[in-house]
C-alpha cells in the first residue's frame, strides 16, 4: 500500500516519537530527525526512516512537524533546513504567543507555510480519541495539513487565522487555569492534612466542588459574552467575606497558601471597584484600578 502522506518529524523526544509512530502506523511515509541520532534510529522499528541531516528530512516531506524543547531550538534547526518551498511547517513546540508570528515570518522567508499548534495532553494520548491538537495560522495551510494531522486521532481544530491563537489558548487554559488548579489543590490538601483530615475525606468533597463549576461553565461563558454580571445566587461581596474567613483559618494554622491569598486579594479589588453586587465572574472584565 502506498503511503497517504509524506511527513517529517523533527525532534524525537517522548512527544515527537509518539507523533512519528502514530503517523507511520496509520499509513504516512515518515522521516524522522533528532539532534541525538539514536533517538531517531529507534523509530525505524515503527516504520519510520531516520536521517542524519535536517535538510534531508525536509526534502522528503510535504508536512514538516517540529517538536522541540524551545522556539530557540526551532530557530537553530530551521537554519539547517534549507528551502521550505512547497512545505507546511506545523510547530508543536511549547511557546508564548509573541513567539508565533516571528516564527511564521521566518518560515515564510524560507518559502514555507506555517501553522502554530498546541498539543493538549500527553504522549500516551496521541492516536486516541481524547487527543486534542489546536492549530492556528492561515486557512490554506490548515487545509493542506489537516488530512495528515487527522491521522493523529482525536480532534484537530483550527482555532485562529492569527498564528498566536493556539498559544494564547494554551497559556489561558493549560497555564493560567489548569496549572493554577493543580497548585491550588495542593494548597487545599496541605491545609486539610495539617488539620488531621485524611486525604480520603478531602478528595470526594473537592471533586464535588469542582463538579459544581463544571456544571456552571456554559452559563458563565454566555454571561461573559453578554457582559451580564447580574446574579441572584452569590455576589462578589459574599465571596470576599467568606474568603476572608477561610483565609484566617489557613493563616492561623500556619499553612502557606499564596494562591488563595491572591484570590482573596482579587475579590477585594473587585469589591473596592464597586462591583460587590455583581456575580463573581465580573472579575473577568478587567477594569484596571487598585
């Protein structure tokens, strides 16, 4: 059977290797390159072709997937890639939004199209239904790369014409939201344990509280879109008052809780701005001020 797509994967760490194996296992003709050749060579058992030169990997492919540690590393690798004419570069390297547009311009200078992409998940999810790839960049490049990216399973979504769009979503959801949740969970569990509460008792209630927010999310998103901050349930002032009570409990126990302290301060800032009778999601409307 002839290969469906010619794909190059540059970078054969855990994620890059998972991408390469999945592409190859689903009918793509895959060429792999890694700075440490042994990592690329190990993928030949999965049907990939390993090459020693970046330029050779690029020459063989129409879709070039770059999965490295930093955008600075991507810059170095592109320096040895030669012409990118006729290729679409899909950069899944983790980066900040302000790095995406310069990288697109760099790829364009070498004649290629560019998509900035974010993998939301872990290597073990590549190829599964829960694999999620967010892609940003010009629509024509997306339409060219989409059939090949579909081999990775799950959902590949084009989220923005602007190259930084996927990175903005990652910084917001994986960064500001998910990572804060992880650290806040650790703060809460630390306090409960310090007060003699078993983690087995703490966890079910934590899960229940999290499920309440999950239930409210669609309504909150619609309210934010409409800039409707009214509520007949619990006002920001109510949250602040309760939060200060909880803050006293944590601080008097000697438990360090910097994330919760920051949340209390944010509630207080909103109340000081005259938003105390609004719903708590009024904090999403950044009105500046003290």
